C-alpha cells in the first residue's frame, strides 16, 4: 500500500506541475498579446502626426507674367521700350486702418531687393502697380477686386510706372471688366491674376507677390 500511495503521489505531483506550467504559459501568452497590442497602438500614434502634417494645404506656385500694350504717349515715347517677356521682383504692402485698409501690389520686369514703390527706375524698367481697397483693419482677402470704380471696398486702381517718375494711370470711366483676382493669401505671399484696359492701355497677367 505504501508503494501504491507513493506512486499516486508522484502522478499527482506531475499533473500539478503540468497544470502550473500550462498556466504560466497562458499568462505569458496573454502578456505577449497585451504587449503586442500596446506596441501596435504606439506605432499608430507615431505615424498619425506625419500624416496630419502632410495634409496641410500648399499654395501652388504661379508663373508670373505680364502683357502690356499702350498708345499712351508717356509709354510709347520712352527712350528704351519696356520688355515684359520676363518678370522679376514682385512685392505687396498691406496697410490696415480703422477707416479702411489697402493692399499695394507691384510687379516689375527686373530683379531687385529695393522697395518697388520708391526705387528709381532705369531706362527699360517698368512696374505694374495695383492699389486695392479692403475693409477696415483687414488683411488681403481672396476674391475679385473691381477696378472700374473706386472709393469702396473690393475696388482698386491700376497703373504702369516707368522711367522719369511717370505712371501711366488707367481712367476708370473708360474701363470695362477690369479686375484683380486674388486667388491665394498666406502669411508671406499673395497670388492672383489681373486684366485691365481703358482707351489707351491694356494689361493682363499673373503674379505671386511677397508681402513686406
């Protein structure tokens, strides 16, 4: 009987050992599974940020261009004609006031870091200038600015600055369908298109002006 009891005790001990090992393996398996879930969560959280960053809207670059035709004597009598086949510096200046804001846009046929509003223009150099009217205390806004009238919001004036300090201005009363369309505004850039014509001068083109 003692031998039988000892044998039974050995069998019982082996069974308990097997059950204990199986429980440890199950617990280990659960731990590994939990760790895998946590790791997957960490990977997901890590990859979320770049995706959100990459979804930020970007301004599509515009190829600046200008076509100018004029029979105005101040333009046709220039000693050196202005060549608009390439565009150089483009600048924008914003002034905000409680009574009404303005955005001035300059498009030059030459490169420079100087202020295009005050720079002395050499022979052959020309600058297209727009002065746009904005609401009080306003930054430039996307939209169409009517150049056929002045004195209110979303209107404007146009001119072509040439050598000798002269500006070929457009006469609002003889213009039809003249407008500047701002298509994009960022912290440092204004993008848009323009077209205007009166009885003597016509202009059309596109710009991407740096806000100064």
